[in-house]
């Protein structure tokens, strides 16, 4: 399995040790997430999960898992967990207050994100640790909503 990450505006092979990134989630407000780099997104990727690491990168049987994340100073973190390849095409979002799906905030890349999919930083931290510890399994410690269960307009066009 090949792991890589994009965190705090840095690409790297492998995943960071939890101690390296804990402060981004648990530091006092204004000092957490990626605001020192002016980037509010990050991600962890694992290629070749579920015993498919022997297939080449272009082979459709190779399974890849992604945990994409966007931080917001007040709202917390929004996750997208995706699993593709090997017959999988799954996308789930962290489930916050779904009554707020019609409200949106702009991230630092000017993309509109639904407020209802953000979860508190503490919960997000636990989910990231679980993702790392389970080699990319969708964390069970938070609630998720399947992409196809979201109403139209949840992610409006820019």
C-alpha cells in the first residue's frame, strides 16, 4: 500500500504521525488548522488498499481511499471520504447539523462549502487518528452521510 498526504501545504510520501498534526486540530482558536500557510485544505490518500497494492496505478482493480478535509476557523472541519477502484465508487461526507445544508461558506480557494457538513475540531481530530490507525477505513467515530443522500444544491456551482 502506498500512502501519501497533503497537509499544511506540504506534499509528502506516507502519512504524518498523529503527534505532528495534532496541533492543527486541538490548538486554541486562531492557531489551529492551516492558517499560517493560507491554505485550509488537506488530505490523506492510500493506494492499493484491501490487498490491491500489487496492481499497477492505472489498473482499475487497484483500490484507493481518500480523506479530504477543509477547515474553517469557527465551524470546524468538513471531510470527504472516497473509495474508488476495484468496483468501488463510494463517497461520504462528515455529517454535522444537516438542517444547515442550505447555508454555505467560502473556503480560501473561493469554493462554497455547506455549513451542515462541518464537525467540531475535537471530533475531526479523533476521526483523522482513526483513519490513520485503520489504514484508511472510514472512521466510525463520526457520523457520515452518503453523497447520493444529499439534496440537490448542497454543493452549488461557483
